């Protein structure tokens, strides 16, 4: 559906939800086909190691018509080997050693926004649960989310319009205080 609309995707990819994909990843890893990038960094308090693993053109499911996706994973560990973060993503963007960090960062940002939105809907008086379907049973939840997104877009547009109007007022005040006649004031649009 996303690709049919001409859009790209970058989605969280969990082993329990994508068993066939992870079977491929495990087999490709055993053959040494998974690319790896290791980045060691100091956080100001401790040393951490980010291990990025990725592979392109892996089937998401069984079948000849399976969508081929590009998979990447980030595992962050401490010096003692303790894992403090692990997540993986599926995308249609090509992944390279040069862009794998940016792909993961974009995936983390998208996940954070979605997670915070779901937590708000669950815990701030809306009493909605996350739904994985869009049928009649979950229609009210779907409609509320759509309404929330539309409202957010409306406020962004309204703030942009307010900023434009304020800029016009400031220009008019500056031009008036500088003694420009009304006819010489530039049109700020």
C-alpha cells in the first residue's frame, strides 16, 4: 500500500513479527553476507559501542512475490558487553556503510514519535489501546488518531500564517519609523 502510493518506508522490524525475514538474516549472517559497522564513542560518562548490521534486498516473507526490503539493526553495548539498546528497521532505502547511521537515527525518531503518541492516547485520559487493525472494532481509535494528525497539521499551518502576519506588521512598523511614505513600502509577500 505504501509503495503503491509512491511513498518510501522506514519501519521497526521485530523478530517475532517477521520470522521469515529473520531466518534469512540468520542464514546470511552465517555466510558472512551481513555488513557490519562498529562505532565506539564516549558519552561523557562512559564508553559505548554501537554495532550496526545491515543487508539489502532480503525477502520480507516467503513466496516468489515477496517484497524485498533492506534491513538494518543497531545494538549498543557497554564496555562489559551489556546490551543497553537494540532495535531493527526495514526500509526500501538502500543501506550503505555511509548512511546506515542516518537510516537508524531516522527510524529511531519515527519510532519515538509514534511511541509517544500511543502513550499519550493510552494514559492521558483518552483510554485507547494501540490497535493493529482498522476494522469496525478499532474505528474510533483510528478516527481519533486521524483527527489528531489533522489538528496538528492545522496548528502548524496556523502558526505559519501567524508568523507571516507578524513579519508584515514588523516591516510596516520599521518602514513607518524610518519615514518611508506608504507608496514606497515593499510588499512582504
